[in-house]
């Protein structure tokens, strides 16, 4: 059974390698050395992903949480595959940080925590394209997050909300951006922030179980889609 799974994963690696380069001219392979560590990582990610194949029979339908894990595994495998192909000259090695920087210029990214902002900056997103919204975009939503919030605190929160909204408007005008992306964790805070951003700005919402685990391929995939 294990041999069958390995053969299936190897076949998926070949397919993923072709699919990941569909917009790029592939070259004949040159001599090189197999990076066995990268190959092993890609293989393991695909084997993990395969765990969702048989339990989902006969329809292969996945719930949203299952789909997020499944696709994360595929993206991680693809990143390793692309690095292997580039080592043999089949495709040019893409500088992920440069690619993220370029793609992020089309977005105004709203995220709820400063720690997430730092992660995005480290991955290549320009700091001016990021807004940290430490509060919801509507004061009524604070009651959903904290039902026991005293009325005396609402005034201070309203000022913070207005500050965030003004920041969004100013950056939209300054950077000439209409596309807004809310990138947050899949929790109540992220859902509420995303819902209001979709309502107010027709934003795109992406929720992740843990933003600290997001990799370059995932972020590139998110930024490429409108």
C-alpha cells in the first residue's frame, strides 16, 4: 500500500511541476544535482494531502477547513517542486520576495494585528500597503467581541475606528488602490473585520487558521487572485 501511495505522489509531483509553470516557457534540463531534501519535503506534503482523497470518496468534496489544509499541502509541495526544477534549469528560479512585493502593489491589505503586519513585511509586502485594524470597522461589532464592554469605552473605540477608516481612505487615494484584501485568522475577530470590510469596501476576505504558518506560495496565490 505504501509503495502505491509513493508512486501516486511521484505522479502528482510531475503534474504539479507542469501546472505550476503553465505561464512560463520550460527549458530543456541541464546537468545538476537532485536536492533530495526538497524532493522528500514535496513527497511528504503530497502524501499528507492524499489523506484527504480516500475519506472524501465518492464525491471528493471537502469542507472549508479540510480544503484549507489540503490546499496548503499542495502549495507547500509546489514550492519545493519549483525549486527542484530551477536547479536543473527547467525554469528560472523566482525570487518569491520580489514577486510578493510586486503583486502586493495592487492591494491595500488590512490585517488585525501588528505581528501579522511584520510577517507580511518580511515576506515582501510594502509597509505602505498594510493597515493594522486593531478594532472592528463598526462600533456595534465590539459588542459581539466583548458583550460586557462598558459604554464609557465606546467613545475611545469609536475614535480608533474612525482613525482606521480615515487611514484606509487616505491610502486608497494616495496609492490609487481600489482592491482591498482582509488577511486575518479564522476566528470571530477575523470574521467580523472581514464582513464589514466586504460590506464597506467590497473587500476580498482570506481567513487562515494561523497566519504565522502562511508561506510564500500561499501568499502569491492569494495576491494573484482578484
